[in-house]
C-alpha cells in the first residue's frame, strides 16, 4: 500500500470546497494497474460533479475523469487496453474517478499507451473531449463531402470535432469569437462570428446549405439558428440543450443518454491511435501545479483562452 495526495470536494459549490487529502493506494490486483500521475485533465464535467444543490450524503466527492502518468505496478496476468504494459511505461487513463491525485490504481481496461506525440498534460486531456467529439459526429451521421455547422468551434470538444471532421472529409463552419478565428482556421474550419446576423454569415459561408449541426454551446441563439437552417432535426445533436432537445425533437448526448457511455468507451482506442499517428492533437491553454487545483477550477469556470487546462506533477 502506498500513500498519495488526492483532491476532493468536501462541500458543494466553487473552488473553495476543494481540499487535498492523503489516501492509501492499494497495489494492483489482477486486471488492475497502478499509475504515478504526471498530469490530470480538467473538464467542465469536474465542476458539475460538485456544483451546488446536490445530496450532501455524496460527500466527499472525488474529481478527475482522466489522467496521464507512468505505470508503477501491474497486476498478475494483466495487460493494458492497448496491449502489454510494464512498470515505467507512459500511459493515459480515462473513464475513471479520482484522477486529480498523485497516484491511483485503476482497471487495466481503462489504461492506454500514451502517444509519443503528446506530452503528459495533453495526454491527460485527450479522451474525454475527443470521444465526445467522435460521438457528436457519429450521432449526426457526418460523412465525406458534407458541410457541418459547429457551435463552439474553439472549445475543447470543438477543436477535436474540427480535427476528426477533417479526417472524415467533411467541411466545418464553426462559430467562435474573432479572437479564436486563428485556431479554428488552423484546424481546418471556417470561422463565423457569434451575435446579430449570424444566420446570414452562416448562409454566406455555406451557400449550398448545412447537412448537420453539432452544438457544444446550448445557447438559445445556437438552437434557434440551427432549427431554422436544418430541415432534418435528427441530424442536429447537442451536448447541453437537453430540455430543448426533448421538447423540439433533436438529439442530445451525454449523461442523459444511456448510449453515450458505451460509445465513448468503445471509441477510446481509436482516438489513441489517431493521436499516435499525429492526426489528432490537444490544444493546451494553460497548466497549473498540482497544488493549485482551486485556481485551475476558477479558470475553467470563467473566460479563458481556447484550449485545455491541466494539473501537472513533477516526476
């Protein structure tokens, strides 16, 4: 048994409810892997996990759904998801709980070899956003030669959608602030500005029409515009506008969709392969020392440059 540090929420609220605690990390049994974490991914889902108004009996709440690091031990007769695995190998892990820690023992099926093209902070942010992006594209049935409207093109999920759509051969019109036009263009998208006149700008960018809409924003502007532009509502997919999706007949993915978890679990290996081949990267906005998790959460909750955030630990 080894000792590690782990961030937990001891209440429901903002960054002020986060505290470091010491935990015992059990040695890996068969089918498990122990990892010394070098970086933990930061996602909006982490904030939702300890947002106000939840049942206090759930406390304390661990945070961190994905991380990257180095294998310290592997259970008997065990291989990681990408095959093999031994102490010293660099890996990433996703669909875990408690990833904002200095060490963890997790199921080997959730551990993948870290692509050499990604550093630890990028690898720790690869799978949640990218499997979500893959699910958006699959649910909307996006195919080669189609033009797609993407709301929130410069966000974490949006930048992965841009890259995966380019590999598919689809063209993406992406809404973004003018400050983020550069990153949208660099990933193969055509940026259009939010705000008054958006419908006209989209029609100008896509004179032959839009085949599908992928929404990572959920604003009334995004939904109303999309419903006006897209004849087939089954090709309009949102991450956030759940109530409007249920009311107005378009698709929603995420926690409320029972198909989302299995899809994302099955998509992980393919995403890792794309990253290993250099076809998928993770734009980073900023990293924080492991001890500064509250500051990272505050940054995540507010306006910040396009790209992912990560907690990093020294070797």
